[in-house]
C-alpha cells in the first residue's frame, strides 16, 4: 500500500512546512515539496508529523503492569504514539516469574510495537528507588545468564557500587545488551569502573540517586555525585523523565544536562507505573511507611512527554531526537527513529499545539 501525507514534516534538522511524505509497505519512500503523482494524498495541512516514539523505560499502562498483561501495556502506549518500546521489569519480580515474563515478551516481538525487555534490576542499591525494606541482592551468574539467554533483553540496569556488578556488566555488554547504571550513589571511581566494563546509559538521571561522601572533604565543599560522575563519561546516554511540572527532573537540570553532554545523548522516557489514582497529575506519589510522600514513576505516555517538552520551549526537531532518534541510536535500531527515506514509516500526527491526534 502506498499513501502520501501533506503536513509539516519534522526531521532531525528542521521542519519542512507544507511538505509531503510517502509511505509504501511500511517504509518511507519520498519526502518533498510536491506531491508524487502516483500516490493518494491525505491533506493534514497545518499539522505536524513526527517520527513514532521509542520508549525504552515503561512498566505499565493505566490498568496493567508489564508482569500482568504485557500485550495490553504495549497496545495502550501504541495508542499514544509509542511505535517501539521496551517492556520494563523492576527488581521485585521473582526469578522464575521473570523468566516467564521474558517468554511473553518474546512472543510479542515482531507482532506488536514491543522490541524487547528492559531489566531494571534486580541488582540495585537497596536504598534507592521505589519500595521499602528491599533486600540487597548480589549478582548470581546462574540466574542472570538465563536472562541473557532469553534473547529479548535489550537494556539492563544495575548499581555500580554493588559487589560483582562490573563483572556482570562485562557479560551483559558481551551479549549485545545495553548495560545501564542507576539507583545508585556510586563514586566517580565506581562509575568509571562500570563505564570501562561497558555501561552505556544512565537510568533516569537525577532520580533515585545520591552521593558517596569522602571523609576527607572539607566543610563547605561538595563531593561529586553519581549523576555528575555519569555526566563525565564519554559517549554515555541519559534517560530523563519529563513530567508536566518537572518534578522528577527540574527543567533547568535538563538544560544543564543537555549543555554538558549534548542533546544527542539524552533520551526522554515515561517510566510509567500503575496509577496512584490522582488523574490531575502525570506523576505517581505514594505515602511511604514512615509517612513521607514518595515518587513511584509516572502516569506518562510519550505523547504527553512530547507535549511537556514543547511547552518547555524545545523545538520540534529537538523533540524528535529526544523521543525517538536518540533511543534508536543507542539501541542500534538503524531502520527507525527519524523521518528520512528508507526508514520505517512509523509516523505520528500532532496539531499545531502538540496535541496528539493519531498514529498514521
């Protein structure tokens, strides 16, 4: 099937106003200022076409966790513009159940918008992230080798300061999986060790992280934090949760991150979890056992992430990089992530105020 759309076409460099993009058999075959004569044209003048979103960190839909109904989670996020996604499984999923979950993921790859799994744990610093009274787990090769052997894990988060993690990262990287680090207060030396072992991504930077204090530090000075150490690693990528009120990450911190590492290595994510019931907010806030409020991911979808970035002043080409191209580059998905001839015709339509309309 061949079809041409007229709209403002958002490429990684610029917006091609009142232009045409042709999709044929799921591939982009033409982009230009005139309509091809051998194709039906659908007129979306005044609206914006962006590349379909790629979400590399998502735990749930509005109704289900990835552990319960991964197919429903995938369909829900597809309906909000996510044309490629990693289903994320948190550290609290028991070993045998996780293996069954990975089998379900495998059944969805190639048939849905699911491209694989992201393991957020289980080897994370027990003191950082959602959940109280977490038991500190250590790498067990007899277990984690089975996750590698599943063939569907594409990204894997661990904490560098946990004993044995650098060696595990080497095994992960050798299998072609992207090793990520997060939920951590690792020192610069520990972050550097993880980076040298193959770590390529910081999981939701500025969230669930801390600082290892050096006893020799003088009063009035600051030690280097985990986040700062990660920002010093060459060629590392960085996830950012972009909620409406910039609670997870202050928009000024996002600006600082981009100024430091460059926009091409920052990846916007949802980190979507089950809802806390407050539908007036796109973040999840739960009351911890000690009575303090605690963040637990978000209720975001990628169309809302794009809107939040737009309202924060980011250009449409920059938004296309943050929500699609950068993730595609990290995961080596050379067939998608931008609107250019020869790439997959994963296209999403927005109005001029960045309100999502539909997947084309």
